[in-house]
């Protein structure tokens, strides 16, 4: 498979994005998308990625650098899976939701309770 080059440029009015895709050996194709179309493309790419990693072992996140979103809109509710549903609006990927089993909720509550026992600080951004 030839090397690919991909470029993304948001319009000055932030109403559209132009995406260029092509091999390093040929001319690139470009197309413009509005926000709804871009969100749909991100969702479809996420679904494709999900199929590609299906069956592969899940790697722990401990010690890894992950993209941090500060203060997104969020929602939590008891889920029908004997757990909870946590949803938030990620600025890069749109609305995301996680069904979290009861045992994991207990671990999260324990960790957050320990956090609340610490002296309150007012950092500008998460570390």
C-alpha cells in the first residue's frame, strides 16, 4: 500500500472543512464537509476502527498520555446493565457514551471519594 498524505483545513468562517487525501505518488482528491457531514464521517471512521480492533487485547491506559478535554458537557444515569451510563460531548469526536459495569463504578466512586478528601485546589487546567 503506498504512503498516504492527508490534509485538513478549517475554513476561516469555521463553517466547513476541506479534506485532501492522496498517495504521495499521485494528485490528492479534496472535498468539503459541513459540521454534520464531518461528524458523520468521524462516527463512520470510529465504527471502522472498532471493527479493526475487535478481538485484539485491550491495552491498559495507566501511564499513557491521552487527549484531555476540560469541562465538557456531561450526563450520568443508572443504566439497564447493572451499572451506569456516562456521556459527554467531546469537542473532537462529538457525543460519546460509556456503559460502565457496577464493579467499575465502585472503583470510580472509591477513587473520586479519595480525591474529594484532598485539599481543594483551583488549577486552570487538568494535568
